[in-house]
C-alpha cells in the first residue's frame, strides 16, 4: 500500500520535467562534492603563481584564479562547504524547531504563550543583524557562522511547525486517539509528526536554497569560512578584484549558486504539488 | 432485577472560562448509569450534551473549562485524578464513540496500526498478541475479512465500516461505561440500524452501561432504558423510556415529541424559536420564552427538580404549592 503510494508519487514527480532536470542537476552537484577528491584535477588550495589567471582549457578545465589555483577543483570542493554546511544548519535548526514547536503547540496554554512571545522577541531583530553580532562576538569562522545561522533559523521553524501541529491537533482523529486513552507520546509520534512531515520536507527543500544564499553571502562578507578553504561565496569575493580583466572568476561560482538555488526551489515546488495532491 | 450503579454523576457543572466571566454550559446535571442499561440523552444542538460527555471523559482542557461536581465510577470519584490516571481510564473502563467516524482515523496509518497502538497503550502485549485481540474484536462486530481490514487505510472503508471499527476499538477492554456521542448521525439509515443492533448486542454480552446521546427520538426509543432530556444546560426531564413516551410531562419534551414526523397528513408541529444562547443568563426556566404553558412566575422562579416518583421534572407546572418558593434574587 505504502509502496503503491510512493510509486504514484514518483510517477507524478517524473511528469514534471523541470523538476526532474533540477533533481538530476542537484544529484550531480552533491555527488561532485562528495567525490571531489577523486574528481578534482588539482588540489584546490595549491598555489602556483606561474599559472595565475589562466583561461579555461588544457589542464585547468575552468582556468585558474589569481593565485594559480584550479577554479574547477575549487568549485567541486566548495560544494562541501556551501551545500554541506547549509544542509547541517537546516537539519539542526529543523530538529530544534520541530521539537519546540510541537511541544509548544501540543501543550498549549501558558507554556505556549511564553515560548511564542520569546520567539516574537527574537524574530523582531533582522536576522543579518543577529548573525553579525554573534559572529562579531565569537569571531569569524565556519562553525561560528553556522551556530549563528542555526540560532536565527530555528525560530522560523518553531513558528511554522507550531501552526502545522495546531492544524493537525484540531482534527478529530486526535480527539479519537485521546478518547481511546492513547498516551501523548504515541499521539505525537504516530499521529502528529507523520502528518506534519510532508509539509516540513517541502519547506526545508525550499529553505535550503535560501540558506545557501545566506551562507554564501556571509562568506562573501568574509564572516564565514576562512581562506584558503574554497567556498562559493568567497570565490565570488576573490574574483571581485579582477572583474575587469577576468570576470569569469565571479561568473562560475555565481552561476552555480543561482542554479542550485533555482533547482532547490523547483524541486520543493514539485514536492509540494505532489503532497498536496495526496491530501485532496 | 437489582440495578447495579456503575457511574454516578452528581451536580455536574461545566462552565467555559471567558474574559470577564464564566459562561455556564452544563448546569447541575445529575444522573446514574446502571449496569447493562442505556441512558438516552436528548436535546437540541447547543444544550450541553457533548460538553457533558467530554467532561465525563476528562477531555475538557482545564485552563479553558471549569468542571465542578462529582463523577464516580464504580464507587470511586474520578474527579481528582491526575491526567495520567484519567488517560489510563479512558479506553479502559471508560470508552467513547465519536460522531464522525471518517474523521476519527489518522489517514496515514492502517486500521490495524490504530488498533495495535491503542491496545498497547492499555495492555502490555506484543504486537502479535495485539493483532490477535484486534482480529477477535473485528470478527465480533460482524465485519467481513478482518485480516484484510487490518491492512487497509481509513479512506478505503465506508463510514459504516469505520464506525464499527471504532466500536471495536472502544470495546476491546470491555469498558464498564460506553459513551456514544451521536454514533449514527453521519451514517445512512440502514447502516444506522445495523450499528445500533450491534451496540445493543454488545451491551447485552458485556453488560456495558451506555450513555447514548442523540437527537433522534427513534434511536432513543429503540435503544434506551431511561431517558434524560436536556435543555439550556439543564436536565429538564428524566424518566424511564415508557414514562417519557406515554406520560410526557415537561412542555419541552412534549414539543420534541410533536416535532417528530409521523405517517399522517397532519402538518408537523414545529417548536418555534431557538434554544437560548449560552451567553445570556436569565433567572427562571430557560424554556419559558418558547413554552406554550408559560405562567407569569416561570421567569421569576429559580427552578429545581421536582421528583414525582418515577419521574423527575424541572418545571413549575409540577411544583406543589410549598415547593414553589420565589427566588431571592428576583
């Protein structure tokens, strides 16, 4: 039964050509990142000034940057930092947000009120300001940016999960479960969370795109990963100085970020349509 | 035959906490449930029937509702129980069937999983044993192919079948009290009578006492041994089924009886107006505005239950002279 449903969903997904193309592209990017050590023609951090600012071709598929490092290799390795950290940030924020949001919505009453007002207070600051303050205190670096992004992001998830859980809790099968004497733990795990999950998957797919954008943005500002570790946002920043002579240095990572974000959005949209179809 | 008292509810008051003041929804309701007997609870929508059921089940949220009065199950007061103890009671000795069978199942899991999960909340059994219990229950309520049903999802079954599954889930622990809150309103008539037949059969087998809530007089006439009529949060008349139908006393019950369609060509008598809103609180009888027997004292007196032997009525018509004491507040 479940298998049949999954098959139907897969079929419906395959009908959406743009989403399928995006999915293949994303798979390629992710695999490229995972297998970067085998795929990359050069060490991404190897400086060779005699090869600097070469045009694409020969042993450097996409040319070299100002320090003679292979741009293609740097893009491959950059996937790990950009995609990987955004993914980790999303998962952790989602877990915290889901736990607190579910708890708050299910308990209701004063606890819910207090938690939501706390969220409101934090949400009233622009997220960029909070990240800047936290990184300013902790100092720049990958881990610190990730921590500050999680701190900003989970608040949104709490809000969203809470409203989703509230809408599920008001359905009568929750009452029926309570009437039958089901414990709160079982109600949450078998009745509430599985019903919330599809929306959360859609939400997190689309959010992953915006997280990558933010992450690259912070790297561009020099807050995130420190050189020489490759990262897409930082590569744009590096290329900025050579915008007149070799603008490709900015184009490659820029185009890659754009494509990844667009892909994630389209995949998320397709997933939403599929899940919605199931509920109708 | 000696009637064994299973559940005793005394002076149950339920009020909704709103800003400013509490709005009473159920007022001074008392009744008993006897072993193997059915108490029918009838009344228009908004009379407090469901609130009564939910307060017995302990499902009204404490920070929004005030529940006062005593509810005793098998001689033990369950009012003071904490949440965990009440939860163990629910589905165990105290079960309930909901109005809407289709909405009462989680669309994502199979009926078997619903069953097993509920059984395992009450009994420490393995999944296999739980499955065995479930199959047994399903075959008891005349569902064909219980094996297949266990693997199906709620949307694959009709409303009637789902209602039977719900009854099976409600009864596997052999509860001593079963509350059926309009169990057949969303079903068609033929299925309705099958379900009622099964309910009364199970009641005879298990000696379950039942609180049957309905607005269908036909169902009540078929099922109930005793009837309580609710209006505006009060129980206005309470008697055995024969008394209610042959010796109707309260004007509201009379009006209810008259608005039942019959196979004659006479025009149906309709009770004009609506039940009073729970927000407005007035002295006197809540039914006075719509009553055709209304006297000038009806809205002045604070009503009380007048006991006429086999019958309890909350109406001034049946008050003897010394009982009719004017309310101090008016």
